C-alpha cells in the first residue's frame, strides 16, 4: 500500500494543526472562503479538513454521499482533492454547486442529484478515468430530529429506527464498494433523545459497520455548541433535563473505519 496522505513523518512535529486526539473541542466554526453555517444540519468545516489531511493526499478522490450544502467538497477544493457529491435535494444541491465551484481551486468535481442508495457511480468513475475513490464521508440525518424534505429516500423520514438503519446500510452498500482497499470511511453521527429515551445512533451504526467487515480505527467525540433547534433556549433545555433525568446533548461522533476487504 502506498502513502495515503501528504504528511512528511520526518517532520511530524510541524503538523500541530492536525489532531491526533479522540476529543475535538472546536469553539468557532471556520467561516473562511465559501463556508457558511446557514444550512440546518451541516457540520463544521474543521471535520472534513481533519479527515482530508489524515486520510488523503492531493489529487485523491473523495466521495460524500450526503453532500448537503457542500462543506466537505469546499474543503476538497481548498486542499487540492477531487470530489464526488451526491445529494437528494435538488434545491440544496444548487446551493452546494455554487459554493463548491466558486471556491478558489482547480479540483475536479462531480455533483449529482440522486439517492445515494441507488445511484450507479460506475459511469462517473469511468468518465474521470478512475476505478476507486480514496475516502468516503457519510454525514446522514440523525434519524428524524430534523425533517429536511419529503423526497423519497430521505433518511430523516424513516418511520422506525430499524428503517433508518436499513436505509443507511443500503447507502453504504451502494457507495463504499467504490472505496479503495485499505482506505478510510468517516461517519459523522449524533445520538438522539426520543420518547424519554436516549437512542445511541452511533452505537447502532458502529455495530452495523463492524458486522459488514469494516475495521474500527477511532471514535472521535466532538463538542456541539448551541444548535439552531436549541438557539436561545438553554434555560428551558436545562429545566427539561433536570425534570426528565437526562443530559442535554453537547457532543457528536466521528467514526473512522478502514476498508480491509475488496
């Protein structure tokens, strides 16, 4: 296996901006370039930035199967990686296209309005003279805590937890097969609180991926600040937590898996 990143290990002390800890405290969202935090549910740019620096090198191809407003591929443009983004919502894909393609850089992108569980990527890879991608990023809805749209195939519309997991598994089966062996998958996921019960989505997805033969390399815990859904409601959520016997979510997970079989 060749080198998977551009880190020069003979000068490893120079890379202080690359985290190797399993706890990420990110107090301020990166708003440089075309990054914006206006899309409900997008992650902070620092997440894909870290994944790209650790698990890819310049010229590599990155697949984001839940593109949203394009955060991960904006980072690809900045760092010289090429990208494929699949997004179910045509309106938000238009926003992503504008932001990705007007960000300064010379990378190549394929931006697709489709269901990631069904779309056949073979023609896209063939068009760009590649057989595989070198990193896959999944940032699915955290089940139904945000209803993004009514488009068929949207995981946020899953009626049950089993339905949600089944839909996510279909996305993995249809996309991770195009990941090069011995390369990495990053899954950004948070747990939810539903019907007075903590639902550990990260645990269910972890088990799902392990059963499919992917090797768990790391579980990163990242802090979550004030979300749009809880904006200016810290008091009421503290009251509810005290009254209901639970703790208010202040973290999410980045699950790092390695593909060890073809």
